[in-house]
C-alpha cells in the first residue's frame, strides 16, 4: 500500500502502480509481470544453467594450463559458443551429439581479432593416431599484422583433450609447438606432428600469438590474440 512521505509524495504501491522517489522526484510505474514457468521454460533454464556451469569449468581448466589473451567480455561470448558446441538442444549430453567445430575461429580478444591479425591458414591431417599440422612460412608484418610498435611476436600452438560433458573436467595436454617471429624475417614452413591418445573426448588445437612492444605501458588487450584452430570428437 502506498504511504505519504515528508514532502507529500507517495511511496509504495496502489493496485498495479508503484511510486518510487529518487533525487526529489516521484516516479510511477507498473508492477513487473510475474513470469509463469512451464515445463519448456524450466527445461530451458536448466539447460542454460548446465551450459554455464560446464563452460565455466572449461574456461578455468584452459586458463590453468595455457596463457590466453582475452578481452573483458569474452566469457559471455564463449558461453554462447559453448552452447552450440555442446549442442545444448539435444536431449542427452554426450560426445555423440557434440559439435565442437562450433568453437573454431572463436575470438578470445575482440580488440585484436585473430582473423584480422593472422593472414594465414594451417592444414591439419590425420593418419591413424598421428595428427599433422602444416604451418606455412610466416613473416611478422606481412601475413601477421601486429599492432604498432611491436618488436617481436611468439606463436604458440597447443593440442589437448577434454570431455566437456563430465562433471569433473580436466584438460589433458598432448603436444605444443612454438615459433619466434621478428619483423620482416621469414620463418620457414614447418610440420608439427603429435600423437592422439586412446581416450575419447574433444581434440582441440589452441593458437595464441603474443606481442612484445618497444614501450612498457601497453594495454593488455593489445598484447595478442587467441583462437581455436581445430576441433574434433575422437
């Protein structure tokens, strides 16, 4: 029930109208409608909660194992992409319905997007239990476009296994490859290979480029970019 206050204004509710006092002014607004949940909305809420939980575990495990360059809002974007990768609309959570390819090309840092920074592609092929990655010849300043005042860069590739459907999630490293890059100096083409383990789960290759600047006071969001280069259920 609305009640008068010292200045004669009302505070509280009358029927469906609510009176609010702020900064010497009184505002009237309608009460928010109550949302009635049915079986579908309850299921959707449950699915969203599960995806959020699994995505948080995934990102935590990833950050514990590898250096990532991210912006302030990457977590929300990652959660939305993970929902597609987990195929959250499926009736069961299992590797058979997962679509990890949805992760490929995800931008961890929208301030320095991988797609606009790295003008090259890597070729992935698999022969039995061996995965090969063909890395083209790379030149900092040509097929890698860094921010201004960069004096060197480092490309890191990491392969790992993970089953994002499990309650307890662990990232199992498989192999890593690293290249150092200097302006206008070409690093020759290279072939990186690693063996895939017998365990089942997602095989993921993470790519990160970090930049070293001539000056020290550079924003963290300019220091590199990260993305998922390859994903597969094995």
